[in-house]
């Protein structure tokens, strides 16, 4: 696809990284720092407008985050589509790609806000993080992973793996406090990585104390700080996405070989500074593509929603009633109960059958998604 560079074009945000397409156009941005309407940019005055009217299609992508209506950048991209239609571009030539169904709702909200008649845009939910794991690991092979034939025969050195960044997220530092209080720190390979962004906001480890002071005394917190989990993949974090945070790949395969299951603290938890929507990211798919069973620290019914996509969870080996608990802190405590139980009793080998099913399901879903989008951009544009 031909990138239309308005402000900052980010390939990580694009649909073209996943498909073999011809010469259609694509907008893929990150951030909302463009202070003029996109339609006023001179990119539209070099034959692009006519090309979309008569022969090409336009993809507008925003997939690494949910498309919230309050996001100025999302709003601009939606208004751009309306402006293009006003200037004669057929609405059916414009394809919006979002990672969740929220994109459809947001289009309605923005149209109503600006008193615009809804347009017949193609609004497509594309499982970005799922396909990204497949593309980077299985196709591009940017790093090694644990395939099914290795998963069942591993001899791990620790019970669980817990890879965390952004300590101020609700279920990150709180999770570590619970491990500390339950004496589980030595049972896992645990990270709590601080990026440059985090260090700017919290220059010292002590500055995080207000986030967890309801859980732990200052004296005990100071002791925990002396054993703060350092990054096990620091080199990879430094080459993270647009200099801000680790995008998940590459990772060290050995982390998954050396542990039996993952505790996945997802981006959304529905508490404090975290959104309530079901939003699986690279965090859960890294576990899945390494055939790792998992305990999920996320939003209520996260496991239920995953199962609706063909994945399996790990009941009855894990009591997964925690997934139904509406209170985020109680939900995390119930989940950590299961982590503690697995550390004490061991990880049943039968859990890996479900993990291998999930590995296959990810591949099948990703390949189906890619074929669907390839069909869109390789079919006739008449």
C-alpha cells in the first residue's frame, strides 16, 4: 500500500504490514498532534483524491488502542472520511480498521456530535494483536518461540512467568505486592519494567507508594523496593515501539521454557486508571504462541470473551471463578490464589493440551483474518 504521510506514519499501526496488497492508499498514525483537519493537507492535491474516486481504495487504521470517542486523533480520522465523501469520494471506497468493535460505536458518536449523517464506510474489526503475534513469530521469525512439541517436555526452573511494565497500572505493582506478602517472589520469573516515560512520572521507586499504600506498610514497601523485580528482557525493551514502551517482540524464548505458566497482567483491568473493555493485547498472545497456560489479570469476563473466540481456559485445573468477580482487586486476589495453589501443588501436564489448542486456534484465526483483508484489497475496485 502507498502510505499517505500526514504528521507521523507508523507502520506498526498499519494494515499493510499484514497483507500482500497492490497500490491502494493507507493512513496509519499514532497520536493526535496534527492541529489541522486532515482534509486540508496537501497530500490530497496530488491526484490521490481522484485515484480513490475512480480506481483505488483507502485504508484508515487505528488498531493498537481502542478507538475511544474522546480521542482527538480518532475523531479527526472519522471526520476525514466525512470530508472525503463531501468532496466526492464514495464512502464504500474507505475502510476503517480497528482492533475492537468499539470503532463502530465511536463512528456513531462522532457523527452525532457533529450533526453528520452516517456514511456507508467499511468499518472492520481486525484482531491486530492476534495477527501481529502470528506475523512476527511464525512468519517473520523475528525470535524463537516454544512450539507444541517442546511445551510438554520442558523442565522449568520456576513455576510462573510474570512480565510487567508500567508499574502504576492497577494490576501491576499491586500484583507484586501480593507476591511479596505471600512469599511467592522466588516461585516466579517476574519483571516490573520502568521505561523512560515511567521514570519521568515516578523518578524514584518510593514515588509509587501512594498507589499501593492501602495494601502495604511503608516499612514493608521499602523492603520490597530493595528486591524490585528488574527487567529480564531489558535489551528488547530499549528497542521498543517508537521509543516509548516495549511492543512485545522480540522476546526471550528461554523465559517461557524456564516456567510452566504465565500470569498475564493485561492493559485493561476496569479499575483505577485502566479501561473496562475486553481488550486482549500482545501480553496474552505471547503466552498463547509459546504454548503457555495462563492466569489472566484483566477485566471481568476476560476468559469468557476469549473462549467465545475459540480459545480454551484452564478449568478444572484452575478455579476460574475469579473471572466473574466484578471488583478488580478481589478478582486479582482470587487469581493470585490460583497462582499460589499451582506453585504449591504443581502444574498438571494436562493443562498443556489446552495451551496447544490455543496455539492452533491463534494460527487459524490469524490466517482467516489475513485472507479476509487480502480479499478486500485484491478484489476489483469498481
